[in-house]
């Protein structure tokens, strides 16, 4: 056995041991080595800032943002309308507990290649030392961006709502149709499992249903997820579905906000 | 000494870019270039170190990237007796194979544009490494 083979087997054993101890939980599988994140996090932030600083927002981008803001206002108006109706009917609306927004600068976008691939996740430089917990909602303005999937003391892994395999209960702002939103992994989402008797409309906003857990993680009601762009309704099917487009382009955001409950 | 500092700087820069704005396997491409130019066992140590750092920054199970790097480098070394490693053709072929496997194991999907870019960058890094280091045995 030559020297190279011996060295290789020593290092491969180290890797397997590392995998083993991270697998059985001696080193938390999701958090890695915190000191590495602590060292790299400020540098990653600087690199991302340079990148964002050099890309100027075009007029089209500004219009898109304005349109997004107006759509969100419309969604809020529909929600307020619903609330007023409920009050008139002498039902008391439940107010979610006050929340605080924790700024989380984006330092990484795994799987993102401009113009070719859309990210499924974000890495932010805010971690458990700042009060971030797994399962907390991540927003930008009033729009739900994703949720905290993994966390270590200095950074957190945010799963985007558009990511493949992501699904949770939602409702439409205007018509109140309930269903399940499913991320497709390519920046698109599908609103599925909507019964045929519910009414879906193109242009209607999709918002979160109340989904806050006992430890104050999860999605509070009324956060905007996206806008319905097309509807697939067939009388022969059990459910109808709709394509939903997100309103915010996360690849252009310098930071997002983690929704922490007081 | 200056050579080592330049290499460390390049690895550090590739780590920073790979974990932030550029989702290409830059660390793997640098490792490959250093492997084919120097043909030394030191790359195994660099591979395991880079693997651990990448795992920590990209929230992967610790040791998985290192394991992939080591297996890939061993695969490259297997052809040492059969082919001349310090050629652009070999570097391009291994960049293609390495980035394809990397995206297959760690990427969300295999994208040919990313792989093509990786091959081009891999060739570039190989040429630069070879230019900067005319005497490969002095590492």
C-alpha cells in the first residue's frame, strides 16, 4: 500500500467519523460548526453587499415593486372588508399576538444561478443567538417569504415558500377559498385541494391561514403569499387548483425579516 | 511561501463566492487544478478542510462534502499512471465529471448551463495554476 493510499484512508475515515457523529447528534446535524459560521458570516455579508450594491434597480423593477405594493394593499383591503363583515355579524375577530420583526441579512442562496436557477432556500446571518427558532415565519413587508428550517447560533437556513416539497394551508383573500399551497421549486406555486364549490378568481391574493404553534412558531394569519395567475377547474375532478405567482423577488433582496412572537 | 499564501487566498475566495453569490463548485475546481498540477497528498488535507467549512456554511451533514471531495480526488489520482494529468483536456473532462456529480449529490437539480460554466472556469483555473507554478515538484 503506497503513501497516498494510506493518507486517503486516514482522511476518508475522518470524514466517515464526522458523518457518523453528526448523524447521531453529537454535533447537531443542522448547525455544523458554529465557529466557522461566526468567522465567515461577516465576510459573506460584505460580499453580498458588494453584489447588491453594483446591481442597479431598473425602472421595470420599480414598477413591479409598486405593483406588488398595490396588490398587497388590495389584499389588506379585502381582509379588512372581511373583518368588518364579521364585526357586523357580532363575531369577534381573533387578533394574533403581537409580533416583532428580526432583520436577517441574506448571506447565501444555495442553488441560485442568475438567469438559470431560482433558489429554494436562503442563508441569513441571524441565528439562535438573536432569538431565531426553527419553524418561525420569514417575511418581507407583508409577504411571506419562507420559514426557518435549520438554525445555528450565528446563521439560519430559510426554506422558501416556492421551494419544492413545501406545502401548508392557505386561503384566498377575496373569496375565502381554502386550500393547500405547494411550492414547485422553480419559483412557482400551486394552490391545490380547493373544493369545487369554492370560488377562485384570477388576480385574487392568497394569504396564510392561522397556523401558529404553541411555542409561537408557524404562520400568523393574513400574510400575503402570492397572486392567482390561472385556474384549473374541471367538473370531473374532485378538487380545483390554481397557479400562484410570488410578488417579491427574493434574489434582489438584501435582507428579510424573521417573525418572532413576543 | 508566497505560492502557498496565494493558494490559501484563492481557496478562501472560492469558499466565500461559492457560499454567497455564485452557486458553482469553485472549491472543487480549485482542488482539481491543484491536484492535477501538484499531484501531492496535501490536497486530501485541503479537501477535508474545505469540505468541513462548506458543510458548516451550507447546512449539510458534516463530512459529506469532504467525503465527496476525497473520493473524487482519488478517482483523479487513479488515472495518474494512464494519462498525462497536466493537460487542458484532462482538466476539462474532470471539471465536467466533478461538477456533474457535485450537482447530482448536492445541487437542487443538474443544470447544464452551470456545468458548462464550471468546465470553462475549471480550465481557466487550471491554466492560471499551471502558469503561476512552473515547477510542480517544489510544493
